[in-house]
C-alpha cells in the first residue's frame, strides 16, 4: 500500500512538472527560466568574489601556525598577505575550479529545493522562509563535498604557493570511501540556512521595499537599491555566519589522511581562540567577510535580475520593465 501511494505521488509530481514547469507564471517567467537565472547569477557571483573568498579562508585557516599553535589575528593577517604577495594569481584563483563546478553540483540542489518548494506550494513570487529552510537542510549533503574540496585546494598555499590538484584530493578521499568529503556538514547546514534566509529571501524583499520607498523619492535605480539592500543585510549575515564559517574551516582544512576534527573539537578550538584573543579571535575574517557578503550578494542578484529581464523580454512579459 505504501509503495503504491508513493508511486502515485511520484507520477503526480512528474505530471505537475511536465505540465507547469515550463509554463510562464505571474512573475513573467517559467519556473525553469527562473531556475536558470538563479544559476547564472550564481556563476557571475562565483567568478567575481573568488579572490575575497580565498583571502577570508586563509585569514581563518592561519589562526594556527605550522606547528599547530594558535597565533594572533595580526600574525594570521601578515601570513595571508604574504601568500597573496608571493603568488597573487594562484592564491586569488585557488578553488575556482570546484567552485565553478559547484555552481551545478551545489546550486542545482539548493536552488532546486528552494524554487521547487516555492512552485509546489503554489507561490509564484519570490521564495519564502519555508522554502529557504527546506533548501538549507536537504541540499547540505550535495554542497559539502564541493566546499571541502575547495578548502583542501588551499591548504598548501603557505608552504608551496600552489593549490592542491582536485584529483589528489579525491584520490585521498577515496581511500576512506569518500567519508572525509562530508566533514563540516553540521555547521554548513546552519550556514546554508542563514544564507538562504538572509541572502536569497530577505535581500530581494528588502530590495523591493527600498526601491518602492526610495525609488519614488529619489533617482535610485534597481542596481543602487540592490547595493543598498546588500549593504544592510550583509552585516547581519556575517555576524551570524562567521563563527559557522570558522567551524567549517577548522573541520575541512585538516589533513584528509589524518584524524578528522569533529564538531565538538572545533567548537573547543573556537572557544580557546576567544579566550586568548577575545572577540577578535572568535570573529577572524569578519571585515573581509563583510566585504565578501556585499560583493557576493550584489553580484548574484544583479546577475539574476539581468537574466530575468532578458527572459521576460524573450517571453514578451516585460511590459513593466
């Protein structure tokens, strides 16, 4: 009976997707076109914010010296700058390959759950908080391996100035049945939830509000109101996610062949950092994270909105543009 019921739901879902997934909705685009616009915005964001992403990781990763001792944020900052001075191109573009591949491997599940939940629940507008919750929980197992590979590529920049090849990382992970690729999944779920709530749901709603309020009284256009909205959301996002980002870095930059650092050990390390260096220790990379959040959110939504506009022009539903 249960199998029969599940089969009915499955075929009903396929019928729904085939009948309406490519139909233009009230927002002027089809769910499929909306999904493509989200992926395009993500690709633009990834290419634009990669140097800042790499710089922030190293600020957090170099909280420990080569011997494993915790060092001050100032020392970590000097080492990070030295790496970028010694190999600016290699450091800036480190991790770009898995991140670009991750636009599909990470974003397809995340945006699929986000927009799919929105479509299934009958909401033709922007995704809501329930959709963001579903996306952050169910997409984490797909996202984590990509983030793990990205961070592992940068672990040798301090000693060699070169990133670790993806093939080597996957070969080492295969020796343990790829289990190391799922390190850091717990903090990632919290990070992904905050990202979805604030970045994918909150920012567009705030941007529309700002455009309605300021657009009527000033000459601010969509791009400027988008930047203002990102600047407002970003500090909240960074404060919430920076400790989670630290936990991810601690858990995902340890040697794949060595003993893994669990969530409890990672939290203890973060607490110890705070005891020694105060909030500056706990929130390493906060300033860079704020800059990254503003750049990332602005690039993502500018790209998404641009592509959505082109889709509406193609569909002939751009009367209000």
